[in-house]
C-alpha cells in the first residue's frame, strides 16, 4: 500500500536509482522508487547490457557497499562471472577486467533487493510536477491512469536527465552534442557455442573482421563487442554507432532508426 509521505522519494529506477533506494531502505528510511518503465536497472537491463567494464583491477574487485553486494549475489547464483584481462575489440592492446551477467537476472535481483527493504516501487509512473517546501518536497506523480500527490523529506533525482531537478527550477547544464557519448544498440544472439565464442574473442580472430567491415562501410565504428552471457548459449553484440542529441526528441528518434538500419 502506497503512502502519502515518505522519507525519501527516488525519481528513476535505473542502476543509480535502484542502488540508492536499496541503500536508503537498508538504513531504515521509508522509500518510494518511481520508475516510468516496467523494470529496474534502466539502460543497464532494458538495453541488454551484459558486460560491466572495469569492475576489478588486476583480478581484485574494486567496488564496495550495495554495488559489490549485487555483484556477489549475481556471481553466486550463476547469473554473472568475472572475466579478467579481456582485450577491447576496438583496441586489443587495452585489457579490461569485466563482469559478464544476465540482464534479466539483474532485473529480478534489483527488484528483490529493493522490496526486501522498507522501500516501495511504483512502475509506470513519472514525476511530472515538483515543489520545494520548508518541510521537503511535494510531488505530482502521474501513472497511466491517475495522478497522485506524494510528499517527501528528501528527493533523489536519478532520472539520468535531471528531469526532477528541472521541474524544481534548478539550473542544469546541457551537454554539447559533440561531447555526448556515441550511441549504440545492443542485440542478443542465441544458440551459440560458448567455448568456440570464448576462444574467438581471446584469440583475436574478431579483429580482422572489424577491420574488413569497417573499411567496407558495413561497420560504422571499429568495434564489434561480443559478450557471452554466463550459463547460457546467448551473447550480446554491441556494434552499431550513431551520434544523437538525447535532449532533442526528433534527433533521438532519428538516431534510433539509424542504428536499427545498420
């Protein structure tokens, strides 16, 4: 049952928002996590990201707290595994320690961890109005079928776009398009031979393919990132490249269509 007042409302249930809600809930706070989609993890799960980079240094994990707790549980369940000293497909001279995981398992674990604290989750909901008061914040939360007012002492903006901060009138800085990270879509392939795929990645057999297809124009960037998903015959492929202004809806749409066409 949702309440009218919370100690903390987290706007956005991506990786940052989910971890913030878990940490706050574990600390004994009454938390509401508001997420416009139907799962937690944001791009990290919905976009099928199955490889987390630089999670260790020389074979030793570098994270702590709730983040490492999540990693450890994924590994114990067989839904993730560490892969050390893996060469980058874009530059084989660079080796990175990685955590390869099943994004579907990440969705489930994040949800279990949030609900296992004093936190509530509200899916299909977006904070469309916000006002700061002497006692905290008054939020207008819109779901698919209704609007409701929720009050909180603290508001965490984990939308990834400073959406809640903008509603409150706080000053934000727009990232110039030329400085924005290159956009990509990730695809999932099934019924692969895990051993043969791992050997191909380690042996450098993918590099000549990248060079040939980039020179032919089939690849838009010198990358063909293939990440095996632990304990499956699946792998994700990160290969498309397009430049997008994320704050311009028309350009964002163009970029998505362009990436799919590649």
